[in-house]
C-alpha cells in the first residue's frame, strides 16, 4: 500500500473509531447545552426506529445524538442543502446507534460489570456543567428523559466502552519494529525545515524620526562589527519585548517571519547579523545564534506519536472487523 493510500486508510479508520466508540458521548455534550435546544414532543419519544437483538432504538435516541451536529448544520446550510445534509446525518447516526446497540447486547450477554459509582461519577460530571440542579433537570426533561433514564443510558455506555476495551483495545500493540518501519516509510511526517535561533534589536520610530532611528540602528551595527556583544547591546538599547533577555527570540521556522525579513535572515550563517531592516515599528537588526538545516526529527523524539498512530490504525481495523462479526449473528430490524 502506498504511503498516500496508507495515510488515507489510517484517517478513515481513525474517523471510524472515533464515530464508533465515542459518538455516544454526544449525549453528554448535548445535555451541557440542551437548554438551548427545542424540546421534543411525546410522539417522537415513543416511536421505534429499529430493533437490534433485544435492544430498541427510538426516534428520541437518534435526535439526541444528532442534535449537536444538526445545530451546527443550521448555521452553515439552508434549503435543500440543509435537508440533504440532515438526511445523510440521520442515516449515518442510525447506523452508529445500531452498532452501539449490538455492542451493548454483546456486553449484556457477557455480563460486563459496571459499578454504580462509575455511573454516578459520569452523571455528576455532566450535571456539574449546569449552573444548577434545577436547570439540569429541566434540560433532560425537555428531551423526554428523567435522571434515572439518563443514569441507565450512561450505564449502558460504560458497558459498551468496557467491552470494546477488552475485546479490541487490550489486544493491540505497536512493536518497536513497527515503529521503526513506520518512521522509515513516512519521512515527510517527521521532517523539520530550516530554522534559526534569533536575537533581535529593535529601534523604534515615534519618539525619534525615521532618519534618527536609522542612524542609531546603524551605529549599533557598527559596534557589533567592532566586537561588541549583540546580547548586551540588545539589553541596553533594544525597544523590543525581548530586550531583557538580550533580544532572544528563540527558534524560528522558515516562513514564520515577514517576507523580506524571513528572506534576509535565512541567508545568514551562525553569528552573522542583518543590516537594519525597516518595518512599521522602526528598524530591526537580527543575529543568527544557531542554525539548523532541514532534517528528520530523531526517532526517539517522535516514537510516542508513531506508537499512537499505529495503535489507532490497528484499533480502527480491529474494531471494524469485530463489529462486522457481531453483525453476522445479530437480529436487526429497521422500521
């Protein structure tokens, strides 16, 4: 598989993983801002959309997890485009709910244990996002829920998460060899461009004329050329924010500075300085303290991020395969 295809494949798996495991947490996020959303009518609460083994999915279940996305869509789209986007979101979220119910059914079958204290903590975290208990209760009531119903939903969510952790996450690892191979196969991900460690002296206009500022900047350059310390001159005369640090700007990547300044700075070698460069503030003098050419970040520096990338890719693939195996033996009826 080419690097480009592998990257796209990894991105799809990461998105699939995110949607499959964590999308149910939309409920918690939605309840945080639920008081800003319209309430659902009673007929929506009762209508059954699908049956998955012994679990049911109601229109309310779907509306609740969709609410944050639909709310965002309404700020971006209108008319037919909004209608099409909403229809697609409805199909996608219903499919994800079906997957979640399959996992929940399997968790109940395997008698996954969730302590009441775990659910209580989750419920408390959501409840604490509201200014008061009364506002919280009103928000869930507007969605056709009671505190007990919400507690039960969170209990089910924790059951599915625990089962996914056991059946999928705990069986995945990224070996040192895989990390090394990934590093060698994806050099573009770990390259770092030219960068320089800079010091600056700024001579501002305002209290002095442009001509006076230029003359003073040139006099400082003359002192630097005579061997005076750039750092000490910056501490004494610079009017930049980093003057107290001897004009130290830290490391700067190529392209981060204004065009003409960037171009002139990256022509310099270590220890060299620019002539006075005009800007809207006045005149700048830059010195390159250190310089690093384009290079690859050391493997030791990026090892953890590579392990995470490989883990997510494997997790997405294994989760997808596991869900497909559950689907083969599941009873699914969409109304």
